[in-house]
């Protein structure tokens, strides 16, 4: 009993020391002290010496175990020692397994708790999103049974599934215990080599087992995150449907109050006004917006479409499609629709036909904004997109940055794109969404250097790596992707890094298919499984949430400062107006245009107040001024060269008929149209004297010119006028003496006017006479000396033969030239004929005036058809016919003017004014001046300030 007790005590002490000192003692290395009691005491209680045995070898941890097992000892004591050694090893293995299980259980519990805490930290803090949730969302509890929704949520059992699978861990430990048990139950006499081999096997198995556990935990983590993501998407989808139901039932009594304009719509209106505002007081637009920049074909437009949840932009294979900035205002609504700022048409984004029409309209607007000879345009196209679940923000899609100008592009395309991008990115409150193509070499990127220049610290930059699926497939080193999303590859810094997939590259893919493909890719991707990418860094959904959160944070931090700056600008503008225009109202360009429009219409209406007598007098006078030269030169003078009255009348009739058929009606309509223009301009000038503002002069002149340009006289008026004129010229009957006297007076006035013109021409040809030379100290030129000498010879010729014909014969020209050469004057025959033409005209007009005086008492002979009389007054009858034609033509044109043309002109003026009213460029061009610009700036600054204050108030209420 004592020996057994001592044996048990020895084993207990050894285990106690082993457990406390954490020193592993090999069971095949016996310690002699542990066996001493077996040899000192016997059953008789007397001291006995141990039997003689060979020398005993003592083993330590550093000694080499024997290559073979020791033979069994002879005698009982050796058997007891061997049996005690086997029991000790079995007990030690048992205690070792217990501590392994205990330590593994404690470590596994700690690891499970730590994993659970990490998953909990990865969940987004939804308390931060309460400020951007629409107002109606908080009223859902009043109209919708939320208990049903709560009952539909996953219960505690489903949530428990998110915890680590402890059963698998227990199975692993059971397997380990069985393995150790089998190893212990094999050969009772463990060999030294076998023990060492078992130890190394245990360590190797432990390493393999730990690696498998880590892989299993990572896979389980990815599956859990994906499962959680799907649950969130499912809840978001249900939330969309609920919002849609609430918004659609506004007119059915569920939501009786008028729906307020959303915050993002109010903010977008401010940005639209600022885009047209030209600041003269250094009040720059520093309001936040999300600026999407990237290399050409890097996927900028695709990322924006994923955020907007619709394929809304034109697409091309490698060519430049975005040719001007596109501002997209994203907001929440019951229907997925899009609308341009300057149009009332809604495009239903759930229909492919409307999507195609929207893409076509955007492409047309881009082409229209690009000027001739350019490739891109800085003009912004404003578009709003609404739909359930869309994150509220304002994004600006810019043309892609290029490195080389290709064929068909303007030479300055690269510089223009850089200037447009810098203009948007230099806004200190703009959020830069930098898009990088993951399928190409990072060294080929241009946009990263540009973004680094504009935001060196990366305080407002979000980096997005696109086409990650192609990058993972093509890159030989996937760790390169990890370097990119960790910000270690590029020199630029950023607030966050995201990796997205925007489809397989097909233009026919819809948004749902792209989302499914993106989710499936990241679920299977080794980048996520190996920890190179984190779950919150992938998918466009997470990107959209992060960008929206950053956008609204920036808005809250900067909007009040911008409101204060515009308040100061408004004070400066109002002060300048009070000092320079104290007695004038602040009328902007549109208001001034409306005022000018009313004045112009009043002036057009005044044309209808012109009396018929005034119209006929003006028309008759202007028509005779236009045709008098033709009548004298081509009709009267040739007919007067005839020898008798019959030939005279025949010649006159033929020439009048030809004139009426070809020229006279057209000349008459030209005169009428010019008269209408002159009267219109006269009324404008008279109205101008009545305290009219000079600022309207350019506009009125442009309206008048454009209206006249568009006006066309009635084509049928010419045919009817030709008939009337032909009938008037055929009438030769003069009924009474006053008509005769009127014709003679008309003839005398015409001939005297012609004679004055001819005398003036001759005076210019021959130069001043002796009186003018002495009084004005002038002299004749050499040519005038020659013409004066020629005039003397020709006048002598006319005095010799007063009935000379209208043209000189060749021998007469030769005679005159020789006479002048005899006097030392060398003259050209052409000069002689030219001088003769004017001298003969004057001679003829003098004779015609004398004949006209004789015909004053010839009415009696006219009534008798000049029978038995040497006096013939056929020229008076000709002028009577011309005078009557002028009177009748003037009366006809007056009727056409007052009945038709004035109204048509008024209609044209109205059309021109309407066209100008729709053309802002025309108004800016025609209504100019510091006063106009100051009023425009005042109006816009006030509007911006008011809208900003309303937005800030709504923003505070939402908080």
C-alpha cells in the first residue's frame, strides 16, 4: 500500500510541476528519483538492496534516445517499474488532451466574440441617414401597419445563423481527440523515435488545421456579408415600394397636404441659377457638387448610370461621347423618370423607347452646344432623374481626359477639356469622383495627376477603380489591385477607395443585369476572399451611399458661408444702383424687352392712323421721282424728234406699252414698300422724342430690319396693278380746262426741274464762269478748258440750226474737232459727243418750255383735235396721261397698304418680337449697357440668396 501510495504521489507531483511550469516532459525519459521508493521498501517492511542490474542510462531532453527499445527487466521490481511507467504516460496524455480542449474552447470563444464585434463595426450607422430621409417617411406609422413589416423581418434564429458555426469547431476538436486516442492505444511501449515523430506530426497537423480554420472563417465571413447585403437590398426594395405607394396616394386622401419641393430640387435650382450668373464682384460659385472626372473610356458614364439606375447616356465604342458637361440631379420619387431643366417632357426610364429617346435628345443637345470648328463645349446640359431609392445628390459628368488629339478633333480639344475639368474641380467644396480604368496599366492614367494638382491632400476626392473583373483576369499580380485601393500605387490621396464592376461591356445590358453580375463577381472573387478588398469598398451601391453621405456633409458645412457671401454681394449691387440710377426702376433684361415690345407695337398700330391723302401724296411724289428720268429720256425725247403728231403719238404708245409690261408695276411696288418703311421709321423717330429710353434703339432697329426682311408684297397685286396702269395710260381724253392746266403745270415743273439738273451738269463740265472765278478764287481744270472750248463751237452750231437733230453726224464731229485744233485745243471725238448731248438737252428743254407756254391757250384747239391750227400740243397730252397714271397708281397702292400690307407688317413685327423673346442671345446682344447688367445681377443675386435661405431653413428643419 505504501509503495502504491508513493507511486501515485510521485505521478501527481510530476503533473503538478508539469502543469505549473508549462514544461513538456517526455514519457520515455524516466527520472530515477521517481522510482526510488520501489526499491527501498518491500512488503516485509525491511530495507532491501536492489537486484544487480546493468548500468542504467539517464535521459534528458537533450540526450538522444536509443534506437531500439530496452528489454524487459527480470524480477518483480522491474515489472512494477515498467507497469508504472505505462500508467504514467497514459495519465499524462489524458491530462494533456483535457488542457488542449479547454484552451481551444476558451480561444474559440474569444475568437467568435472578436469576429462578431468586427461584423458589428462593419454595419453602417443608420442614425446618420435620418437627416436625408424624406418627411413623409416619418408619417408612415400613421397610415401603414408597421407590425406586419416587423413580423416579416428575420427572427432571432435567423440572426443567430450569422454567428460562427460552433458545431464545425466542435467536430474539428472531436476529430483531434480521436486521433490522439488512437495514437495512444497503439503500441504500449512507445519507442523514442515514434514519440518524436508523433510530436512533429501533431505540430504539422495543428498548422494545417489552423490554416483550414482561417480559410473556412474567411469564406464564412464573405458568405455572411453577402447574405447581409442581400437582406439589406431586400429591405430597401420593400422600402421603395412603400414610398411609391405613399407618394402615389397623395391625391386619394392618405397624404392630403401639398408635397413640398425636395431639398435636392431646391439645391439644384440654386446651381442652375449660378451656372448662368456672371459675377462682377468676385462672388464665385463654391457650392458643392460631385464632379465625375476620368480618362476617356474609363467608365465615368457607366458609374453615373449605375448610381442613377438607368442607361441614360449615349454610348459609343471607344469614341468620345460626352462632349459637354452634363449636370444630373438625382432625387427620390415614386416613378423612375428623367426631365430636362428647360423642358416639361418626362422620359419614363422603365421603358426602352423613352430611354432611347432620352439618349438621342442628350446627343442632339451636345452637338448643338458645340460651336463650329470645336469638339467639346463648356455649356452645361441640366438633367434631373427621379426614382425610388435613388440617393439624393448633384453630379456633373465631364468629357473624358485625353492624351492625344486624333483625326476629326479640333487642335485645342485637349486643352479645352483640361480647362473645363479644372474649372469644376477648383471649387474648394466640389467632391471629385476620380474614375480609373482597372483593366489598363495604371501608368497610362492622366487624370490622377490632374486630380492630385487640384486636391493634393485628398480631402474631397473619392477614387473609383472600374472594370475590376477584367483587372483580376488580366493582371499577373492581383496584389496590384490591392495597392491601388489602398492608395499606395498612385501619388494622389483620397477620402475613400472603391472597386466596382459596371457590366460585361455590352451596350444592351440593363441595370438589373449589371447589378447581378457585379454581386456574383464579388461573391466569387478571390480579391474579397483573400482580404485584398474589404466588403465596404466594393459595389456601386456602397459607392453611391458613400458619395451621397460626403455630398450632404459638404453641403451642410459650406452652404451658410455661401449665403453670407451673396448677401454681401447684394448690398454692393444695391448701393451702386442707388448712386447711379436713383429715379429708375430696377428692370432686368426681360422686363425691358417687354416694355420695348409694347412701344414697338404701338408704333406699328400708328401706321393705320395715316390719312389716305398723306399716303397718296407721298406715293405719287416718290413714284414720279423714280420714273421721271425714264419718261423724259426714253419716251418724251425720242418721240419729240419725230416730224408729225401721228408719229409722235405712235412712238409714245409703243414705248408706254413696253414700259407698263416690264418695269412700271415693279417700280410702283418698290416705291410703296419703301414708303411703308419710311413711315414706320418716322413714327418710331417721333415716338422716341416722347421721353423714350435710348436703351431700346438697337432692339427697335433690329426688329424693323428683320420685319422688313420677312415681309413680301402680295404677288397678285402686281398683276392687278399692271392692268390698272395700262388702262390709265391709254386714256387720252382731257375733259375740262382745269385738267388741261394741271397737265401743263405738271409738264412745266418737270421740264424746269430737268433744265436745272442739266445746267448743273454743264456747269460742272465747263467749270466756273468769270464771276465765280473772281468771287470764289477758283479756276478751271485743263479738261474743263477743253470742254468750255468745245461748248463754244457746239453752241455756234445750234445757233446756226435751231432745228438740229438730237445726234451729231460724223462730218460735224470732224468739223468741230478741226476748228478746235486750229485754236490749239486737242479734243477727243467722244468728249465732243458727250458735251453735245447735254447742250442739246438744254436747247430742247428751252424749246419745250416755250412750247408749253404757247399751249396754255390750246385747250380750245385740243377739243377740235387741232384741226385748222398750226399749234400741236401732243406733249401736253402725254404728260396728262403720265399724271393720271401716277394718281391712279398712288390710289391703288394706298388701298393695298392700308387694307393688307400694314396688317401684314404688324403681324411680322409680332412674330419677330416673339422670336426675339425666346432667343436670350438676341436679347443680350440688343439690350446692353451697365444699367441692364446691373439690374440682371441684382435680380439673380436676390433670387440666389432667397433660394439659399429657403434651402438652409428646410435643411435645419430636416435636421
